[in-house]
């Protein structure tokens, strides 16, 4: 069974450490995530890393030890920011958004959404001093095999994906189970009005009112699309289903 986020009396809490606090809530202040924020289903706090710099220029970075291009975020300053946001008994995972991290997937999103929230460190420049990662039990998470200019955009993705599955955020929770990745498959094609558009009709089965047939058609479509576009997902889906068949049989 996939874990379900529980309705709690305290909101799911996100703290974001960033050099650009003015970027937040940004896209998370609109639509589903924005309403949920106003309703107190989740809470968002930003921590300005620069506040923890002590020299008069408030510099947060230094040149890479050993040489090379760019700048690196300093361990002492970031360390102080992390400790201010994430006390020793804070149950929330401490996450560094990083292209070197484990890949963000729907099951990882679900795992995080089921917890009490998160503390996210957004890197800039060439990234952060490795010693912070080593010293503070940091979990590195990547949003994909490409390089962003900062962790903030990655944090938006992670937070948006986690918040939308918190109880009470999406109107019809059933719609979540049907979605891409939730069953290990990509989603089936969706249609709505008008019935005919540019000479293309909605597949007849969808207007048949025959729920079992619609379900079977959707499943077949989802399988076909997954097989074609994502052989990697298809292989794990098949393996999982063979497992179920063997257990049942
Ligand atoms: N020099 C680094 C890239 C630094 S990019 C490297 O080659 O690995 C600057 C910041 O953007 C990173 O510190 C990280 O916080 C964020 N970032 C970039 N790409 C990301 C990705 N795919 N997933 C998550 N965060 C990313």
C-alpha cells in the first residue's frame, strides 16, 4: 500500500533557506497550493541565508578551493542558517536540492508529504561547501538531469508536488490515484467538450456510460503509452505485477 498523508492538527511545515527569499511563495501562492497556504493546510517560512553572514559586505560565497570557475557557498554561513532553521530535535528532513541528489519521483514526493514537512536548502553559484552536507545529515534531491541556476526552482517543484497531495488540497482525492506514476503507469489520454474538434471525435467508449469498458480502455491506453514512451517504467510495472500474480496464485 502506498502511504497516505494524514490530516493533522498542525500544518505541514516548509522552511526554505535561500539567498532570494523574495522569490517565495511565488507560484506556490497561486491556485491549489496558494489556497492551501491561506487555509493553513501547510505553512511556508523563508530563511535568508545572507542574514547569517558576518562581514560588512555580507558575502556568502568564496572561490572554490583548488581553483576553478565560479563561487561556492561558504560552510560557516550556511551552517549557521541551517542550525537556525533546523534544530537538533526537528523531525523534518533536511534537504539540499542538488543535481547530484537522488531523483525526485512520485513515491519520494509521497514519502515527504507523509512526514511533518521539510527544510530545504537552495544552492546558488557552483553549489555549497561539501562539509555542510557531511555534517548535517542532509538528503540530496535532484529534480532531473539538467542544471538550474539555483535550487529555488527545484524547491518549487518539490513543494508543489508534495502540497497537492496533502489531505484537503485537491478537491477529489480519487483523481490523485489515477494520475501518472501513481499506479506505476503514465496517465491515459483525457478528453472533454466539444465532442468534435477539428474533425477529431472523442473516443466512442468514453461516451458509452459503460464503466467497466471505460476502465479497461483507460488501462490499455495507459499501458500502451507507458510501454512506448517509458520502457524503464514499463519494466518495473511488469515486474511489480508479476510479483502480485505470483503472490495471488
Ligand atoms: N556545480 C553544480 C551545479 C550548481 S547549480 C554541479 O555541477 O553539480 C546551482 C544550484 O542550483 C545548486 O546548488 C542546486 O541547489 C541547484 N540545482 C541545479 N540543478 C538542480 C537540479 N537538477 N535539481 C535540484 N537542484 C538543482
